[in-house]
C-alpha cells in the first residue's frame, strides 16, 4: 500500500491474507495460506487488545488465523490459541507486558502462553513481576509446529523469587532469532528454563544475571539442540551459562556458540546428562558433578584450546 504513508488512517480490516507458505512458518513457496486475518491496533484495527482478538476467533487445523498486532504497548496477559500466528511489526515497536506472578511452573505466572501448533514472531514480551515468580513466555505442550521467531522475552522485574524469560514446558518447539533475558529474581534468574523433550534453539541470545542462581540455559530435563547462539550468565553467586539439574537421562548438543558463565561455563549438578559441545567458546570452566561433558574443537576467550571436558 504505497500511499498508506500519506494517509490519515490505514484500512487494516481490508488486509485479507499473507503470502503463500507463511502459515506454517516455512518459506517453501507452497499454497497454504491463512484463512483469516485479524488486526489489533490502538486505533483503526479490528480490536484494541490482543485478548479481545483471541476471544473473537475459533481457529482450527483447516482454519488458521493471523492475529497481526500493530505498534504499541499492550498491557495484558495473553493466551494464544492453537493454529494462530501472533505477529507484531517488530520487537522494538510491538510490545506486550504484564506483572503476572505465581509459580513459574504454571502458565498463570506468564505474560504470554503459547500452545501446540502456534507461532509467535516480531514482537517483545515482558514480565515485570516484583512478587513471587514471573515468566515472560510460557510454551505449554509445544510441538514441532510451535515456533518463536524474532522475539524478545524479558523477565526483569526487581523482586520476587524466580524469573524466566522463556519457560519450555514440554514438546519440541523451535526458537530462532530469539533474545531471552532474566534478572531481578532473588532465588533464580533463567533466560530459558526447559523441561521440554527436544527444543531446537538457533541464533539466540540468552542472558541471565543476579540472584542466587543465574543460568542462561537451565536444563530440568529434555534433549535440546542449541546452535549459533550466545549464552551468558553473571552477577550471581551461581552464574552458569548452562546448568543441568533434575533426574533422568538426557543428551544436549551445543554447536558454534558462546557459553560464558561468571562461575562456570557449564555445570551438570545432577541428573544423568551427556552434553556435547562443538566448535564453541567456553569461558568459566566446565564442571561435571554428574553426567558427561564432551568438547570438540572448542576454546576459551583468549582462543586457547579447552580439553575434552571443556576445561
């Protein structure tokens, strides 16, 4: 719409679709397209809040929706429906924020909850809780069709117990070009806390700071794959880029990434973990109290080689 830049208002409701292949998040040139588009805007859209937009639709596998959120700060707690792509216009201009709190293992503590068969892109989600636990994005039972792309997740309220940028409950969600940050909690600050089976994380920046425990990636189970990412933890009495806790047998792979922890780059404190690290920078040392660490072609910040246990 080349003349929209000069118009007094833009007829958002006239937008009827998106390019082919967009609905499944794969630029495959296919014929799949959204059945419906709903626009949320401070003015001139179909709805003024995201919650109103979600309540108005009944998506399904054969009737997918794009909920397109225009620039602005939306102060609300959002639950995305399955078969919906919630899309902003950029992380710097579309922001969702709440002070939701509770137990970080529960979606009620999250600003935004993402279910299976849903997508989130091009926006920022913040949790500013100063009491109990606060989570920016809670992925609930995500599967291979659950994805986050070009998203910022920040849980940075001052006070409260545990702050998670992203909590991955179960499943195999894919996160690409994601920035996750956690700080301000007194007990734990975890950029990503994962129970998920096998999430895929690519081109991410995971930043955690402060509290009794700061982990860029907190493993409480699962078999994640991380690549082309930066994981950093500092300003804490226990600052680890990667920490493995919990029981069970798990395999974690990290390739072409940067792992920097003020105390340890890697710490497997419990659980039967095998952690493979390939062609990555590991600073802060490695410490395998339980499980196995295997480093190949990896190095420290001064580009001296680390050994097979990342030390």
